[in-house]
């Protein structure tokens, strides 16, 4: 693990992964890392739709954007009778595998079991770059990030993270 990044994303779920992939595609020169506290990425996503991976809903306002993004990582979607969007494979593990592979292929650094214990802002009078210090459990050295994205999830499947 490096000690400096342009962007650190805290949370390795679907929001964190899509943010990381999108950022690296837009700014390939940036150093982007994802810190996930669990030992696996995308754990909640792997459980959605009873393992079939209910990605979204056909009535969501940004359906085309959602479908375009997933198509760009190799996942085609279809709607069921109720409007739920699923991958054609109907296998959440395929979706997880393709998202992780896409992030790695873009150059995103992925760190599991990276438990963030503290964030500190860096005042501009201390460092003209500003930014943040990120402290990880069992690590004395802070990681610097010019920007952070908090993608720490919601209350659904609370036992997963």
C-alpha cells in the first residue's frame, strides 16, 4: 500500500467500486484506492435478489446510465415481469467478479480488511494541497488522500458490513 493517493474510496461495495472505476476511467493518471473493512468486496451485492443480483429497477430515473455502466464492464441487464433489473447470467458472483476485474484492469488499488479508524482533514495553512489523513487499524502511519469518497453503505444486510 502506498502512503499517498489522489482519491481513497472508503467502502468496497457496489457504490465504492463503481465510483473507483468511473474515476479511473475519467482520470487514468490518478492514484485511486478502495479500502474495504471486510475480507471480500461487494459482499452485499453478492446476496441481492437471492443471489441473482437485483441490480436496479427498470423505472429508475437513470436506467440508461446504469445499463451503460454495467455493459461497459461486461454485464448485460434484463428486466423481469416486475421491473427488477438482473444480469442475464442471474448470478451475483459473476457481477462481483466482473466489477473487481474491471477495477483492477483500470488500475484501481483494492485493499480488503483495511479498517479505517479515523479521518483527519489537513488545513491548507499546514499543507497547501489540503486533503485528508486516513488512519487504518493496526497501522501507525497515516495514508494521505487529496480526496475521499465515503461509500460505506446503508442499513440493509447490516450483518454484511
